C-alpha cells in the first residue's frame, strides 16, 4: 500500500514537472515565433530598400541626407535653434 502510494506520488511528480516544463517551453516558442515574424518583416523592408538602391535619385537622396554630401557649387546652410 505504501509502495503503491510512493509510486503514484513519483509518477505524479514526474509528469507534473514535465507539464510545467512543457508550458514554459510553449511560452518561449510563442515569443520566438513573434520575434521571427518581426525579423521577417524587417528583412522584407530592407529588401525593398535594397531594390530601390539602384535608382540614382534614391542614391543621391541618401547621400545628401545621411552623409551630408552635395555638389561642389552648392552651399550648405545649417540652422540651429537655441533653447530659450
């Protein structure tokens, strides 16, 4: 009788801990799937930018905005606002 109770308690502990582990892993899988969807959307956006990078107007706009480049005969006017 005591042996049967010990066996049942051991099996309950074994399967209970496995169920807890499985539920924890299911949460981790859901979080990783959400991260995967976010990264795939970011990859798609970057591929769109890469496809438009062959357009000379897009390249010029990026060079002007990011690098501050311009043509030699152009003047650059920088306006800074001072805090009151």
